[in-house]
C-alpha cells in the first residue's frame, strides 16, 4: 500500500505532464496561425517535440510516441493532432486501466 506522500507526488507529476503536454500541443499547432512561416517552424519543432516526448515518457511508450510525434509534426496538415495529450491519455487512462484489470 502506497503512502499518501507517494500518491501525492505521482498525482503532481501526472498533472505536470498534462499541463506540459497541452502547452507543447499548442506550440505544435501554432504553425497554422502563421501562413508561410509555419512550415519552417515545423522543421524546427518536429525533432524537438520528438525529443521532449521521449523525456516525458519513459520506456517503449516514450520511444514510440517520440517517433510518432516527430512524424506528426513534420508532415503538413497534421499539426492539429494533440500527440502529447493523446500520449498522456494512453499512459494514465488506457494503460493504467488495463493494468488494473489484469491484477
């Protein structure tokens, strides 16, 4: 059984990742607001977004999400996909619910 402090730290980390994910998704969507310059921004943002994803989420989830985020950001017209937020949902809702059901 986990102590209240451990649970509080985990919830705080989960909240920080969600806020950062929403912020990073918003940055990725900025290319739609600046015509012409936006696609150049994607060339700069795509590798950085992929790297940030691998740092936010460890293991296989981070590696796969990092590659998918890079591809999503580098391809034109796919910036509306909130890849950071979707990874957060997968990690903290889908994956955790599946692991609870198995135990």
